[in-house]
C-alpha cells in the first residue's frame, strides 16, 4: 500500500466529515425539528471521526475547523453546551 494514498484517503474522509457537519448545523439552525433529527447524524459523525483520528477526537462537538485532531494542543475547547442546547430543542 502506498503511504501517500492512505494519507490522501484520510484527508478525503476528514473533508467529507467537515462538509457533513456544515449540513447538520444548517438543519439544526433552520429547521423546526432539525436538532432532534440531526442527533443521530452527529453521533454517526463522532463515530466516524474517532475511526479516523482516534478515541480522543471530539468532532463534531469541538470547535475544530476540520475533522482533524493532529493539532490537538491548538484545538479549541469543545462547544458542548452549545451542542447540547441544540440537541434538547
């Protein structure tokens, strides 16, 4: 296996996870039942992000611009209160 291809595949997965999070946040903000419906999608995003980045990954609840925990020390703190508040709507 070419290590370059593996790295590229991981970057593609991270980019896809980030795009899905944008869609989830849009539906949470602009749909009356969006937060309730998107709860399962957020869970799926979290599972997929930990598959890519490891168990310490907080995506999509973190403030990271990308689904990438490589720069963990500079990762903003999680926006859990904001996310939990949306989920309860």
